[in-house]
C-alpha cells in the first residue's frame, strides 16, 4: 500500500471514529468512552447491554473489514516487549482510566470536542505521561529490561 493510501485510510478511520462518537451522543446521549462501555459489559450490567455489545463488536469488526478491503493483507503489529510488561501496562491503563474518570477515547475524542476543561487536563496528562514512559523505557531501561532499543 502506498503512503498516500495509508494517509487516506487513516483519515477515513478518524472520520469514522468521529462519526460514531457523534452518533452515539446524538442518538443515545452517551459519551463514546471505550473503558466505560467495555467495563459495563464486563461488569454484566443489563442496562444498555445491546448497544454496548454492538459498539464493542464494531471495534473488533473494523480491523477485520479493513484487512478484507486490503485484499486479505492485515496490518502488521510489532511488539518489542514481553508479556509481563504488556500485562503491567494493561493494568496501569485500567487503573488510570478509573483514576481519571475516563479513557483516551472518552476524554480525547468526545471531551475535547465538547471543550471540556477536565478532558483537556486529562489529555495533557496522558500525553505527558506517555512521553515520560517512552523516554524511560527506551532510553533509560532499554533492551536490558526487555524493551526494544
């Protein structure tokens, strides 16, 4: 795939994310925060079960449809860390979404679009912490701790 086609793919994906967030807000009055949607499914809440399941199914089906449209060519994902780091990272993200009362999708896509000061502070914090983590894992800990160089 050419870089131009990758750019188009990214732009279409971003537009679809924005449209789905807008549709969920306009039709259901709900914020498209993935951690809250998925968390309610895991907790077994019965209220809104159908739309939550459909939303998560769309998240899974989207990349599969993308691969089909690319002629069966899936987008390669390369992980330069071991399972223990992935599990720790997942737990920290889960803790952070609870602590921040929302996740990157809820604050970044929906909150910023609504000009929420709380979401602006949350997104600034997400980015600052992400930059610090990359700096520490890549430059300080490096390959000796199981991270790519």
